[in-house]
């Protein structure tokens, strides 16, 4: 072999190119690499091949590596004190106004702010980034929203305990809230008891006589009840609202508190200064107002906790403790017995488990880590992962995932992941991150909620001024309404209507409309085996009009097997031997099929010296001193200077097809042919690979088409194989694209997007990663719970590895966004109707007016409606379970 080197220059464009520094000779035979077509492989990278493909990498950046997460430049802040959409808008405004912040997302339900810092801040140092996060947290705290940076890199136990602590605090707050409600409504009963006696007397029931009832009629006693209500059960609400108002960030509590104080002060002044002749003593109004508001808040908090119940259920599947099995050095760790006689079991934190450790799991226990069964037989409930209710049989050699439940017998498992990197931990972490990603429609709600409180306060002042100075003179009959008091006082009328406007308005409903639905939707998706990366993904998926599907591993099962081998001069075993050597370390399903076939025939697979893969085309490596290429016909044929004649290639293809197993129907199988070429000889053989069609492929395509969604088939396989599959599943000829490179798949999607279409891409392999990243929504099937480039680039991961989950994800997205639109429509319509009615629009002509207490009740019901409507989304999950049974 010549010692001159062959340089492979990979340009910054997404293509793989081969050029020469010198000619290469091997045993007198000249060998040549020539590029046939572009292929998306490596970017900004150069490989230098020395002494027969001995590589050294000058740059290792690759588009197929997991994309950098937002966490690289994003800090998470735990923010408390947010009560409504106005609070969310204020927090977002404070963060965004900082020159170091690029963007910010705030979630009121999870009490989280995700702040993306500018690149120059991140580039300086970790210390600068930490200081920036602490500075932002301090700013929020000074504005009345207590904040602190969330600790990163926590283990399993810390993450679970953190979430449990948050849930515990919410439950403690709920208990405290119930006590406040009980106290407040006791005061309501005492303060309004006199009204009840009047009602009873009017219908002829003469009860409730005596000094006690006379005492309840006393205005000073009612004033005392109102004072107790303001500083007792309503104290926290009142002071929070005043603090927010003082700091220039008024919230819902500010409106309620301002209205309650105004009603109390006017009543107190009227009572203590009878000479003013206001006759405006209505102490029962602030008492009833606070009673309704506190009741609504309690019911709303209870609904919020229920909305996060799916997340709590998910976290309950994370086992913080594991049973580590330690055996002596003399023992065989792969022995069939579940537990050796000299083994020791030790209870350790799951965070302490390392890859390769043995873990014992008893029946009824949750499997704490991902791994492979070393010994034991059992059935495992994988419903949390796949959505399938039936348990799955497991024995030696089978893989298991963390969070699944062992039902039948003990299992000894070899760990393949650490606790914090296990499947269930990743699911919980990604679901929590997803709930912090706002849907674009949330920006509309935030834009309205931001100035909402100031607008309402202005309207309230305008209402008072109008009715006191103008309205009561233009429409004198309005003073006959009960809201004006027994003497028809315009001051009482004006004050009550202005308080009505303050109290009836509800920015809470606007703030809760989107995040509650997203919270329920993403958590429900995780329970169904759909890992959705954010609310923005749900919004994009709900409007998809094209779905592009890969063939191998997507429409087919992705578990192909060798069906026939043909060659000009070599034995079948020799072709399999050198092909398996080249594909030994490849991860593509076709490569695995070739290796598995060689191993099943006990063929001794030789060691290769380096390998080079071009996704979508094939792999080349040195085997026993000769360069061998395995891949598509044209790619392999053009790797070598000596080309095989076209008539020989046609004859080889016919031969391999003729040898296909007779029992396989083309309707249920996809047949792919890969070619084997050797240095100095050209193409020397062909291997036919058959892959079963997924049982749900046809029904999924039909389901999408019934929804009005067009389906495309994008494949790197030859046209004949692709057309056969497309015809079987029902995809039209004009929507078939075959022999595509990864770059060409991406171009097809880009073209559709440029025409205004919303495209989802469904794939499973490294060659699908560019398309998944380019599509509006990338959907990856996760095979055997393994994370790869496809799942890293995708917006949605189908944990159940079932194509039918594409339809389920689409249904969930549409159902979730329907709830979002319903919530927003209700929130906007409620305020548009309620505020004018509260301001007295119907009073002159229809004699209809609200009281402050009624306004408070309506405001509370508005928020409860939004949260309850979002909870109805859980019926989507029940309906799915019903269909399965």
C-alpha cells in the first residue's frame, strides 16, 4: 500500500466529497474514490485518511449529534406570587427589559420562568451567567415576585423531592384556603343573617326574634364583621394587592382589595358622620365579596392541583431506591439464577447505580433503571411507556425500561443507564420543560392581560364619575333601583357600580386559558406514550396539512431479515462475511439484518480497519486488506474504478429477486436490495432484505387521509420497493418520492413549506434527522427505548414505537388547542359582556344592575370555568382507553 494519503474533504455544505492528494495503488491495482451525489453527512469537518483509511478527525461537529438544548443558554427561575395573567405579563416584562436577556417564557401554573440569555453573556463565563441569573431573580423579588434560580444537575431523588415539596406546599395552601373560606362564610352568615330574617318575615314565617338577631341588625356590629373579614381571611389577599399596587404591578388582588376597601371606607364614613346624609352603609358587601372570591380561589387551586395530577402520577413511577446485587469475583454474573448463593443485596439510591450494575426487582415493584434482563421470567406493565394496557413477557436478553412495573416474578437486570438518564426520568424532565414552553397563541393572551388591570381601574373611575355627575341626572329613575340604597343616593349608586367594575373583571381567566390546557395535554400525552416537547408543538401539530413518512422502520417494522443472496463468483457465505464485517458497527436496520444473518450461520466475521458511512447511501471499510463497499447500486458501483457492466448488474438483480422466499407476499413485505462491491472487482454480489409492514401502517394512513391530511412517502430505497409499499398503505403515486438522499428529503419538505403548507415528518433513523428538524413538527418512533439522532431532532417522540400514535398525537393536539380556543373565547367574551353590565349599561332601560358581591362571585366562576374546561381534556384519555377495550 502506498504511504501517500488520500484526503477526504468534507465541505461546509451538507455533502460528502472525495478528492485526491495522490493516486493510491494496492498490489499494482489502481483504486479510485469518486463522488456520485450529495449526501448530508458531516458539516464543517475534514477527515484525513492515512495508510489505508486510518483516520484522524480534524473537527467532530456533526448535524446528527443531539442538538444543543436550550439549557446551554437558558436559566430557570422558580417564581412565586403570580396570581393572574397580569402578573405573568409583568414578570415577563421585567425579565425582557434586562439587556442581558434574549427572550423569556413564564408559566404561572408551574411557577417557572425560562430565561434565554444573549450569546455574549453565555460566552463570557459560567460565573457571569450565574450572576446574571441571581440578578434577575433579585429584580423579580423586588417587584413582589419572590424568585430564585433553580438548581441544575439534580439527581433522581432531588428532582422527585423538589416536585413533591411543591405539591405538598400547594396542598398545605389548599388546606389553609379552606379554613379561610370557612371563616369568611361564617362572617357572611352572621353579617347577612338580618337579611334572611327579613325574607322569612315577608313570606309569613316569623322566626329569629330576640336580642341576638337585633344585634346582627346593628350597623356597628356589621362594620366589625367587615373589619374582621378584611384583616382576617381576606388579609393576605388585601396586603398582597396593596403591595403589588405600590410597586406598580397591580394584579387581581389589587382590584378585589381596592374594591373591598372602598366599600368599607365609604360605609364607615357614612356611619360615623351621619351629618353627611350619605346613608351609604353597606358593610355586608365587602364581607360577601371576599367570601365569594376566597371560595373561587379555593376551588380554582383545587382544580389546578388536579390538572397536574398526571405529572404527579408520572413522578410516582420514578423509583428513588434500587436493590443493588453484588456477587463475588468467582461467580458468573450472567448465571441463569436470579440470585446466587453468595450474592449480597444492598438498598442504595438510584443515583448511585452505574452502567453495568446488577439490580434485583421483585414482583409489584417499579423497575428503577433501563437495562437488560440477566435472569428471571416475568410480565411487565409498560402502559406508561406505550399506552398498551396488556403486560409484556420478559426473560433473559429482553430489554426493560425504568418506570415500568414488574408483575409476576423476580428479575435481575443489568443497568444500561444511570438513574437521572433513565427513560422515566427523561420523560418527566421533558414533560416539565414542555409545560414551560408557551404556545404562540399565549402571546395574544399576555398582550391583553398586561395592561388589563390598569384599564379596569380607569374604567372603574370613569364609571363612578359618569353615574355621580351625569348618569343619575340624565336617568333619574335609576335611583329607584335597590343598588342606590333605600333613599336613592347617587353616591351609593356610583360607588357600587365602580366597585362592580373592579371586581367583576377577570384577568385570571385570560392567564389560565392556555397554560392549564397545555399542562393537561402534555401530561396526558406522556401517559399515552407521546413525549411532546412543548405547547408550541401542540399548536403547530393541530394545523398540519401534510404528513411525510419514511419507509424503513416507519411504515415497516424496522426489523428486516436477509431473504436471499446472489453473486457472480462467490459463495453466499463469503458475500455475507465481508458485508457483515463492513456493517458490524452500523446502526441501520438493514445493517443489523446482515450482521444477524451472518451470526446465525456461525460465520466468522473479520475485523475491519476503520469505516466510513454516508447516510442514505452505504458504508465502506477495509476488510482483509481490501476496500469493500456495501450500499445502494449506483453508490457502490461508483466507489471503484472498475465498474460492473449494466447487463451484469441487471442479471444480478434478477437473480437475487428470483431467490426471494416464496412464502412472502409483496403486500405485507418490503423488499430492498443492497449491493456488495470489492476493490479491483467492482460489484460482486447482492443481498435482498425483507421487512414486514407494520400492522397499523395502512390504518394510520387511512386515518390521516380521513382528516383531510395529505400523506407523502419519502424514502432512500429504490422506486420499485417504495411504490409497492405505497400502494399497500394507500398513498397516491404522485406523493411517492424514492431514491432520496437525506438532503433531498429535506428539500421536499422545504418546498412544501415555501408553498404555505404545514408539514409533519415521521421517521426513525439518523438519515431522517435533517428532515425531522426541518419539518414544522418532527415525529420520531423510539425503538427499544434508545435515544438517537432522530429522537433528538424530533418535536414528538412516540415511546410506544407504534405508527398509530401519530394519529393519537394529532387527535390530542387538536383536542388541546380546541380547549385553548374555548378558554380564550370564554375569557374574552366574559370580560366584554360582564364589565359593561357591571358598569350599569342595562340599568336605565332594563333596571338590571349587579352588586359587588354578585360581581365577585361571577369573577370567581370565570376562572373556575377555564380550569374545569381544561380538565375535561382528560376525558380524551378515557375515550382512548375505552376504544382499546
